[in-house]
């Protein structure tokens, strides 16, 4: 391939990118903002569904992945005031869920190192209480998420 052809493709790529960015910038209305928020929230929800009942290492990794989803939701550049409220709500939900899953993962890990002794039994009892607490938190957050999803779906389906 000649140098001329290489430059030709480079220019075309730059023009294509500019057009894509221009088109994206023009269509950032309520619908496109809804779609962006829904896409990131669904990515987090899929992670949770895929990893239900997972072991210690998977739980800790899921917590880290949910931290990333939380950051991705927070970084969305939304201008619609109502969608910003939904965004803030989902950030809190995923942040707290990540913390609850990490707590449960650490508690599961603690049970694996417990000795067959009085202190080992105490360690297991504490871990069980931490896991129960994390599950209660996750259940509450799941209900909050469902409510928020329903509200957002209703809002996003309304005409502009």
C-alpha cells in the first residue's frame, strides 16, 4: 500500500469519527440519555445475576466490578434533571450493593480460616451475622433498585 493510500484512509477515519461525534452530540435528548443510563444500569444488573451464589473470590471480584459500574453511572453526562436524580439513586444503590457483597465475601473468607475451637466458632458466628446483614442490605437495595427502574421506565416512556 502506498503512502498516499495510507493518508487517504487516515483522513477518512478522522472524518467518519467527526461525523459520528457530531451526530451523537446532536441527539443527546431525553431518549438518548435514558438509553445511556439504562445500558450502564443493565450492565451492573447482569453482573449481579451472573454471579449469584458465587464463592469468596468471585464475590470480591463482583464487588470490584460493581464499583466500576458505579463509577460509569456517575460519569454519565446527563443534562435532564429527572434523569440526574435517577443517576444519583443508582450510584447509591450500586455503591452500597458493592460494599455489602464485599462484606459478605470477606465473611465467607473468614469462615474458611476458622479453627475448630471456641474462637473459631465465634469467628464463624460473626461471619454468619455479617453475611446475614449483607443479604438483608442486598434485599433492601434490590427493592429500591426495582422501584427506581420502574420510575425511570415510566419517565423514559413519556413523550418529551
